[in-house]
C-alpha cells in the first residue's frame, strides 16, 4: 500500500507534523501515484485537464479541505491543507491549480462573504465536485493591478447587470459557476468592488479556452466575457466589499501555492537524484561528479529551508496570526526556488530531460506560470519592500 | 455482521534495507511503515462486506508497540469502526506466539468473521491466521482470491499451482486474504479526521513462549554482474549461444 | 537417533514433485541426527496407496497411507488432524511439509494442534543440537532471515524447488492408517478443483518462464511472448503487475511482490523495466535474460544477459533461434 514517491525530508520535518497531518499527506501522495502520475504526461502533451480525476478528488475530500464539516468539507487544519497542495503539485501544478481555485478562490469567498443560504447551497455542491467553480478577477489590462478593473455591475430592478471581460481564468471553460468581481460604482471607485456568484449557464456569460499555452497545459485557462449578463439580486456576496475581499481570497490561494512549490521542487529533486545515481558516463554514475552533486546539494538545501519556513507559516495560520505579507514571503521564495530546482534538474537529466517521460521540464514550464500568477514574483518583492520600509515602490 | 481484521505494521518494501547493529533486525534509519499489503486487502474486504450486507461493524486489531496505533488509525480512517492494540514492546517472530495473543482477544468477541492478510510482507511466515483459527476452534480458509459471504456461511476460491479450488465453509470462520479480492481504498480526509474520535483500546498481549526466533538476518548474496550481449535482433544468435554453452539452460 | 516425518502431497491421485522434496529433506535430517527412520504420510482417495512405494526413491522408510473416499480432495481439518495424530503418536525430531499452496495451509494447522512453533518457507536448514536452524527469505526476498526453531517435532515448510531430491532408493514399509476424524464432519469442504487454462505449465513448475510487461504496448502483443514460450517447449508465460492491473493478462500470472514468487532455471523478461516489486518475484531465478529498448532500465541490473533494442524485432528472431536450437538437440 505504500506509494512509490518517498518524499524529501532531510531534517525530519515529519517529526514536526501530527499523526493526522502525516496521514493526510500520505494519502494524497498515494493518490497522486495511483491516479495522477499515470495520466499526467499525456494530458500535458494533449493540453487537456484530466477531468476524470475530479470525482475521485472530491470523494476523498480534496476540495475546500480546510473549510468546516458543517458545509460538507473535511475541516482540516491549514498545515494539512498545505500538505494536500504540496502533494498535488508534486504531481502537476495544473492539478494543484484546479484544487486551489475550487477551494481558495471559489469556496472560500462564498464561505467568507456569502449569506447562510449561499453557503448551504453552494459549498456542499462544490466540495462534492457537482459544481466546478472559477474566480473572475483578472482582466486583459488589469493583472497586477486588479483594483483598476473595468468590469461593471449595475443594479437594476431585475437584478445585477454585469459587463466586462476576464482573462487567465483557471477552470473557466469547465466551470458551472463563477465568482465574478465587478465594480458597482464609478469606474475608479475601488471600494465599490463586490463579488457575484454567476452560474455559467446565465445568459450573457461565455467562457472560452485560451489556446497556445506552453505552460500549465494540463489546466483549463480561459477568457470570460460578460455581455449584459443579468444575475438575480441575491447573487451578490453580501459581505464582500472593496479590493480587500478578492485579496483575502488570493491570500488563501497563495498560502496553498507556497506549499505547492515545495511539492514541485521535491518531484524534480527526486527525479534528479535517482537519475544521477543510475546514469553511467565515463564509467561512473554522474552523481559521482562534483557539478551534479552541487546541483543536488543546492536543491536539497532550498527544499529543506522552504519546508521549515512554510510549516511555520501554517502554524501561524492555524493560530490565527498569519499576515498576507508573511504569505508573500513564502510564495515568492518557494516558487522561485522551485523554478530553479526544476531547471537544474532538467539540466542534470541531459538530453533525456527534454522528454515528457521525465517530469522536470514539465514542472519547469508550469512553474513559470506559478511564478507569474497569484501575484508575480516582482509584486511580492515590492509587497515585502513596502512591509519593511513603509515606502511603496510599485 | 461483526468482523475483525488483524493487521500488521510493516516497513515499506520499496526502500533499500540495511542490517542493524545487532545483526538481527533492520537498521531503522529511514524506514517508513504502513499496513502490510495483504492486510490492507483484508480491511477492504471487511469494509465492503459491511457496506454490502450491513448492518455490521469492523474492528481492527494489531499487536505491537505504541507505533502500531498509527497503523490502526489508518484502518479507522478507511472506515473501520473500532481498534484494539495488543501492546507489546517487541513483536515475536513466532506466529504461534502471536496467534495465542490474538486468539485470547478474539475468542469471546462474538465475531462472525475474522480476516487476516495471507501473510505479512516482512516476516512472510504465513502462519498466524490458521494458527489463530485453531486456537479459537473455528474453521479456517487460507489465501482466498475470491470470497462470497451469505448468511451463516461462505464460499471462497483459492489458487493452487495450475488449478483453482472452491471451498465452502460455515460462519464463524477465519479467512486469510490473497491478492485479487479487493484493492484497498484510500482513507478519505473526512475518514482521517473521524479516525481520531473512534475507540482505540489498549490491552497487553499475552504471547506464551516463543520458540521460533531470529538468529540473524543478512542481505542476499549479490547476483554476479551480467552483461549486455548486444543491440537489436543481430545479438540474438550470440545470446542463444551463451544460453546453450555458458548458462546451459537451453 | 530420531525419526523424521514428511508430508507427501498429492493431487488427483498422483504424487506431486514437492512430496519427494519433503521426504528428501526428512531423509537428510534423519541422516544428520544419527540415521533414524523417515515416515511419510500419504492421504488421498482410494488407490493412493499404489503411489506409496515411489516415495522410497527419496528415502522413505515407512509410508503411512490413509485412503478414504472422502479424501480424494484436500480436506484441511481432516488432513491436519490426521497428521497431528500421527506426529503425536510417534516421537519425531522434525516434520517437513513444503510451502506449496496446500502445504502453507496445512502445516500451521498441524503445528498449532501440537502446540509447537514452526519455521516457514525454508531454502535451507540444518539440525543444530536442540534447534532446527533454517534460511527463510523475508521482506519480499530482500533479506535472508536465519531462524532458530526449538521444540519437537520441529515443524517446517520448505520452499518448493529448494530441496534437491537425492536418490536414496529403498523399499518402504507401507502401513494402513485411518483419518483421525470423520471426513463427513469436516466444516471446511473443498467442493471443486478446476484446472486453469488449457493444460498450460504453471509458473511454479515451469523450468522456463517468459514474462511480458508494458513494453509490449498492448494486450494482443502478448502473442509474441506466447510464441517464444512455445518455442522453448517447457515454458510458462508470466506478466508484470502493470499489465495484469490493466487487464491484459490473468492476475494469477502476475509475478511480483504481491503475486507469484518464481525461481525457474531461465527467466526471460520482455519489455519489463524491472520495478522493485517485480524483481521481488523473480530475482532468485537461476539465469535471467532481459530484452528492453532502454539500456538504463533497472532490469539490466539483475539480468545475466541482456539485449537492448526493439523487442518487436528481437523476440521473433529469438523465437526462431530457440526453435532451431531445440530442433537440433
């Protein structure tokens, strides 16, 4: 019953986890080995999200896992939730993106900003995979500056009329429901930003996949167009208001992504280590050369640092004291180190490293998206810069 | 249906093993543990029987030190209802000693069915199941690859060399499970959370005298290095020649 | 000078090869402890007694024959009670069974009935004073555990094929025995035994095994493996877990950690990468040949001979050459 991936744990981080956290991590690790790894190479090449995995993921409770049991969720603590993201991304960043969106960017806003009716209606459906959601914040001209959005929501006697376009929306084309962020006031009134629950079957809502991606190919990335899209009055998330609302969601997602980066780095390191020990050149394994050992030592060190950093972040989140700036530090560090680990692993693998049969280059390509989304690396740099100097340099 | 499943905590067989300091046990460094493969199938069989023919209850039992509680809780996470740890600092290698401890616990439990994996993947003795059944005085069928239970009895299929055997038996009974009956489910996250709240009782294990002991363990002798005879179909005649003259198997 | 006991397994009225292995082991043990008698127990349907004399070849001095219409098929409770009764009635230093499917079921019941411990699946053994010491592959064959068994009789199962039957020609005394319980009272009843497939050699008996894995790409391509097996003439066909999980082959032909453990004279691995759990099932084969397109595949680490390349070209060529070589013999 053991999975074939053994993880990376140079500093006995396992000893800092509870039995339950380890059990969660072990289960997701085994699921990835059994269900995701056999299909991901082909799914990535075909550019298809492996939808057939959704029911299994839902049944095991992966979606919105840190939300309360009363809404049909697993009610895990945040370290356990992070470990799920870590293990999913060990498989593929696209699969983890799916879970991040569903949990942190769709279920979380409904949980945090929704009415009791909305929570009771949507959360169990999203947890069970009956509904798939997406998060409509980013626009073609408003990425790093979401407050500049131009999607509008006008109140009419029949409900809210939404107009605008969103881009780079994960799960967009397969989502049955969208959390759309739009301005209810003047176009420069950031405080008027509100969230809306928009079923994709609503007239005036269209979603279309963006083609030609060289990264996150096993993930649906879509454009959404809202053209006089009318939703009922009660589609609004009543407790949402201002840019803070979507940013709170992003903080949730970024937290999970920080963990995910560790998973991707582990996958690449593990592949590099195994290859280095087995690949013979000039009569000895390449793992016996100084340059390759240097690569491995670097990867191992960065993974170990990230594990300890991120575990503490999780403990702070569970204590209730975690700040968005702390999440920025982790996301920025972990994704950057994962990008480097993937690239160095790809190089260690030599020519074999360009084949889809090996995982490092797929991770390398994926991680470029993860470096850029959920706050680019550079944005998080400036967030930290402002946090410590008090001076905005955006 | 009241079902008991006896499970063992064993090291992950995919890891590289080295011999520990005393020469009698594995070096514990780096070992990871889990439910033995066949025992996992047995848990799955028990859970499915209750799901399909309920109402009922599955109790999982394991013998050993406190660490086995983690393994018991994994089975609880899969859906078992309660767990029992028969506590002992060390697990004897002797199947009869283990059987005595299990039989003492099981015999008054009112179980309709007691399941074991066909063997533990580490010690590979394949004795505890049938020995426990004998000490309990109940019928036993070993190494079943198919199992059908109806009220009061069951039929099972066993794989022999080149043939398969169909066996009928009454309940209560002890059955040991081979590959092919059921793939074990992963514990769901809700299951893992619920496991904490399910009863886990601890009682001392009573082994009696163990007369099968480990004298020493060793790594198997390395196979002498082989060689690549050549590439492609052109290498075949040379391979055949070597099989005839060198290996002498043709 | 102690007597030793051997269980002589039979099926369908014929002795199985493992019966001779158990007797031979008992002979070795008796000779090593002062030359006592070897008593073999042979249970079966009417007529099984005709096979008793053959056990003398492996060194049986006495064959206790228990013939009963209700025992034409294996009956675990009756066989166990009968063997235990015989062991109780005599004074035996050791009792040998083999770790065949039947032996693995029977021996623990006998040991428990006698309240003695038993050693399992031994690849070698010796009597050292008051102990039987034996080698037992554990941890899916990655460890050899040397076990020490005290108590009499020392009950042990031997791995099939581990004991070389040494010719010891003697004419055994045949005693007629009776079942120690009424077969009609047995609670566990074998209702049928069905031969598998079409008289194919079983993996446990075949001197040669040709096994196929994912490299064959689809189930239909197993025809290549079957053709090679047919060319050998004495080969069985095995499969890896990957292909039995995908439904290409019968799961009972899966060779590996949780499948069959085999030890043929020749194992030919076709399109098999050599995952740890597969190696656990075949690493003790006497000669291993591997055919794989990836020269870094782990299977080449355990193979004695390997050919790197396209199996779709190599295997038909090998089939031809093997057929020619056998025809020339």
